[in-house]
C-alpha cells in the first residue's frame, strides 16, 4: 500500500512539474509578445516624434525665410546708415587730421 501511495505522489509531482513548466512557458511567451508590442509602440512613437520635429523645423524655416527679405532690407538700411555716419564723422574731423599731418611733416626736429 505504501508503494502505491508513493507512486501516486510521484505522479502528482510530475503532473505539478509539467503544469508549472506550462505556466512558465506561457509567461515567457506572453513576456516576449509584450516586449515585441512595446518595441513596435516605441518605434511608432519615435517615428511620430521625428515627423513632428521635422514639420516644426520646416515650419520654422518657412517663417524665417519669409522674413529674409525684410531682414536683408533692414541690414541694408543699417549699413547705409552706418556708412553715412562714418562719412559725416570723417568729413567733420578730416580738416583736423590734415592739419595734424601737415604739422608733423613740416616740423623739423634737431
């Protein structure tokens, strides 16, 4: 009787081991499926982010390039103003510079 009880206990242990192995395999399969799904979701999010960033960049580029004509005009005006300012300054001090140069050229030191 004792050997029959042991035999039944061994069968139960083997059945429990098989059941545990099936549970582990199912969990492993579910984990792999979830990892694959997570990877696909991440790739989708990355693609969306890349697209949004690219669209934002293009939009910003269009906005700034549309103003480039205005920027060029502004820079040209600033340059012209600066040139005019320098001409006025040069004409204001040119007589003093000429006098100073003549003084140094004509002065003889012994």
